[in-house]
């Protein structure tokens, strides 16, 4: 059974495991098979997070999140499933929507989620991340339409506090940048990055001002991740004036059940970390074993939302597609209903779309438009594939 993590060890003794053979909970014959997956897609996790796994259960949801599976080597998906390369404007800098820029400022995570849509960043030939964000910051400075910046990677909370705070301070010097967001799963993987680094919390408190807040975009996939140390770390951040939210994908074998989603939504809202997005998992290379079809996932999502308070039910279910963030609105016996929540192209802003219901469809590309309102997406997809249209070939949308 899983260890009682609240009594596991003194603080700041968390170790990082980087080899499958360090996990005695996996039989040796299985470790040999998984080592082949590890050669292609890097393995990494903390011993704290490993303590959450019930090693007697091969289907344990925490295990499914971080332990490699042989099916990851199946031929399936694309490394850059949302064509982030097309919106990369400088090394480590993306600009897809006019008011938002993304800085990939770290190339390491506390652990590597097996379903990660950026697996490519953790491969040997990756050169997308920039540990020196100066070029990206200058790009942001020269684009006054950018009002919020997302720091991600990799995980920014693995950076030295002084370096991370320096990046935020430089962004705070840019008058038009109002919001700084930090995308992280470190609060789940190692809450002591918060609990044992008061200078980081103090710095975030200083830089999260009444008029210009810092948002921490947490990534909790399962309610068992919300342990005592995790809730204590979140409390420190909230008291420091950091706005905490949560976003995560729906993952087969992890949170693709009404009961798990309901418990996750409730516990997050009770802790003051309201759900923000449930994402449709991207069809990234190696992610086939984590796939949940759109229709099934939406039904689970809606059933869970009906069982929680309005504060917990504010999440949207969306997919981050090459052409924009597409929200899944509903379905009936024949159709799926969607609209652009964010759009790469101006013409798609707020566009409503109807597709024929396909119980097996996993991604927007799999769906057949039921009327003309879906045909525009098909045209864009055709352009993007055949002509490699990028952000600057059409007017981007707000």
C-alpha cells in the first residue's frame, strides 16, 4: 500500500529518481521491458510521488501517470501535436493569441507525465526551450498587445527561486504585461519546493500585486495527489496573494470516471484552487494508451459537474488544437457542438461548430462537419498541412 506521506520523512529530503531500475515496486522482468520505453521517452519522478502509488495494484492511477508503459512505443500521434513550432517567434517563445505569450523557460520537470504533449522537449535533440529568456522578453516588450505571459516548459518551479523571480521582475517592468502565469505540477510532485523555500513565497507575494496578479496554474490529475503537504503548500501560496487554479487533461485509467472527477473538483474547490480546464488529451506521439474519446470524456465531465457546486463547476472542457482552443459544449444523439474559446485566426473568433457524433473520435481532425459552420475548420486544416500557414499569414484573433 501507499506510504503515509505526512510522516514519510523530514522536509527537503525528496529525491529524484531517473531510472526505472530504482523502483523496487516493479518486478525485474517488467523493469527490463519498460527500460526500452525509457530509452525513447525519459523517465523521472520523486520518491515522494512514488510513495503515493499502491504498488500492489497494476492499475493504480498514480502509477499510470508516471510509470512508462510498453504501448508508448506504438506508432501513433505526432511529437508536436498542436504544431507549436508554427507560433514560435523566438527561441523558447510562442505567440498564438494576441494578448498571450508563452515562455518555455525550463526544460526539466519534477516528474514526467507519461501522457505529456511536450515529450519532445525532454528528448536529446530538443532545442526549443531557452534557459535565457532575454530574447523572448524583448519580443514581449515590443508587442504592447501582450497583456499576460505564461511561464512553462518544463516546470518553472524547478528553477532556482532567484532566477524565477528575476524573470518575473523583468516582466513586471513591462507596463503592458498585467498577468504572469506559472504552469506547474511541482505542487503535486514535490510540495516542499514551496514549503522549504520561504524566499520564493515571499518573492511571489511581493510580485503578485492588487492590480497585477500572479496566477499559479496547478496540474492535479487525481484527488489522491491532494495530500496534507500539498494542501499546506497551496495555503502558503494563497496567503501570499497568488491566485491558484487547476487544469489537467482527461487521462484513461487516471481520472476518466465520474467519481474521480467529482472528488477532484470538490477537493480543489474546497482548497481554494478552482478547476479551470479539463483538456482533451492531445494526440502526441506515444500517448495512445492514455486516449479518451471526446464524446465519452464529455459525458463524464458533464456528469461530474452536475454533482458539485457552481464554484467547482466553472471548468471548461476544451482541446488545444493547432487552430485554437476549441471548447466542447454539448452533444445529443447525432451531433457534437463546439465553439472556438480562443482562435488563432480572426475569422474563427467565437465560431460555433456542429459535427456528426462519432463515439470513437479523439481529436478535432477525426470529426466530420454536420453543416457549413464546421467547414471553415477543414479549410484551415488543409492550409496548415499543405501550405504550413503560420501565425502571421492571417490576422490572429484575440
